């Protein structure tokens, strides 16, 4: 499974299940997998109590700033077998 895949349906087939998977990026995509178990996870709420407590004490109020990061990172490396 990848983060862009979703469980579309589950059907029993003998003592197994047939899980039909779909893609967020290609609505027409379907893939079936025969499995013994199906575990579905629908996300969770973050436990962010500590973050919310210290956020007002930070200089930038918790903002993430990535100015200039993308031009310093050569993303062609992994495609050519080199690290980023």
C-alpha cells in the first residue's frame, strides 16, 4: 500500500478476502489482492497539546519557513543513483 491508495471494497472468498484498491490520482485504477486479513486505518487526530502550549513562546509563532530550500536541493540525485 502507498499513501495514495484507498480500500474501495472487501469481499469474502472462501477463507480469504478480496480487497479492491483504488488510487486517489487515477480514479479508474483498480487492483485486487487476495489476503487473509484486512486492517483499515482512517487517520487519527494529532496529540498536539505540547506544541500548542509552547507555540506562543516561539519567535515565529510556530510557522514553518522554507525560503530558499528548494533551490539548494538537487533532486536529480536519486534518479541517477546518488543521494540528495
